[in-house]
C-alpha cells in the first residue's frame, strides 16, 4: 500500500457560545477558553489500493499539509507510522521553532489517518486491530455540558441529559467549596443513580480542595479533575492522601516526560492526556506507563470529533481505561461531520464494525462549511 494523493479542505463555523464563560466568579485563576470560532482542516489520504484514510486537523492547516505532510507521505506505505513520524520530524527540524511548536498537534492528528489506513488494510475496525473485542464504549456527558450556568438551568440540563440516555456526567466547578458543594448536592439529588464527576480546570487551592473533596466523597463522585495547576506535585499528593475520591488530570501535558514525572510523583489516579496532544502512538505508550503504575487512562478529546473517535477505539483495547468524554454542545464539527452518527444507547456508544476508524465525511456538512480557497 502506498499513498498516492493527499487532499484537504478548510472548514469554518461560528457557534453561539458553546463553552460558556465562568466570567468573574471564578474561585481563582481560570485557564479554559471559549470555543465559538471553529476552524478545521479535513484531510484524506488516498492510496493505490483504493482505500482512503481520514482525519481532522485543528485550524486551517493547508500549509502544513502541502509543505510538510504531503512530501513525507507520497509514495510511502502509511502503515510505517513510526518511520513516518521520523521523516516528518526531520522535515520540521529545518523550520523555525514557532512553526515546529504550531505543527505538533497537526502531526498527531494527521497520524490518525495513518492508523485508519493500517486498520482498513487489515480489514479490521481499529479497536479490533489494537486488540479490543467489545464495540460498546461507556461514555459520560462532558465538554460544554453542565458548565457554570445558574443552578436552575443546571438542573434542567441534568434532566435533559438523563432523558437522552446518559448515565454519567461531569460538572464544571471552581466557584469555591461552598457553592460547588451546593451544585453537586443538588444535581446528585436530581440524578441519584448517575455517576458524577467534577472538573475544576485548575481553580482550587489546597484548603478549598480538601473541603470540597469531603463533599465529593459523601456524594460518591467518580473523580475530581484538575484541582490544581501542575507546578507543585505536593499539592496533588496531599489531596490524594486525604481523600478516597480519585484525582484526575493531564490534559495539558504534551510530552511523555511530563507523563512519566506525573506517574513518578503519584499526582493522579486517572490520566487524561489529550488525543491530539500525543497521537495514538503516544497514547499507546502512555497506556503502558499508566498500567505499570496502576493508573487508568481516558484521553481528553473535548471539542474534537476525530479525537473522540480515536479515544473510543483505544478505550476498547485497554484494560486500564475509564469512561470516555462525550461532547454535548451543539457543534456541526462534532455531531454531523461524520456520515455515521454515534448514537447513545444506555450510556454507551457502539463503534462501527467497518474497517479502520469506521467514519466517512458527511458531505452536506463539508460543503456547508467549506472555506473557498
């Protein structure tokens, strides 16, 4: 199998505030950004065997595709993923440092198309190609869900999520231990059988986190995500020692060294490294490191349809997995970019048995949001 042609199209959409701002009510500094301005590059890798690999790159990455990726792929067997990464890194080494940094995510997401081709070439869905057997992926409502609205609106949203079939959801917190406790207790009463997790986006200090963690223990929360910034491992260890509620994090990591240090320092019980931040090759390495440390892995894939698909396939191949985040806000680049919708069935999505990633473009969405070159 050889790559014979690389095609891409730029896409753009303006959304109505899918990720609401916490504004000036944050407990401490707030690191999350909005997602109203959506820019993607849809890429296809065509081969002499007739199969096509697909992926989505963040931003309008046509220059990267044309000048870096295409010369590294044409005439090559896409199944040699490690060799391709070496070729592309060699090519990037001649570029300015700023361009190299900006290209990291594009390299990792372009890699997804190579895995798509490799699994298609083997005639297997990716999760089976990786060693998985069960196509049902347990998910939770996350991303832009339950995100800093007034409590009555959060209650209404919880009801809608339960009606849609979710059996688990994550609450955005960070207002401080008293207000966050009231939110968690109220929504727990609303959904007594659901799994509830919370995400602070690094908003807490240690005294506040310890106070809030007692409430999370009482309400049987599944995990406490990103309570702190990452510059002081002792904070994380102190929280882990003081509470049975599992502590999670890692979406901001970009290097295996950071993951290794986090595992060495014992700061988390669940790793959430970003799918686009590492690529599948990197996530497989992280999964091995995490398994040795008895730590679970659930890749971060918020606001990334291709990241979600890859993370779901990986989940089914890992014994040390956790629930996968399911983006809920109304975004055509999440819920209608693929022709094959991922319908929720009793808290799970079921992966397709088609070879590879099992997804193709929804051509109506592609044409509607295409940016004319």
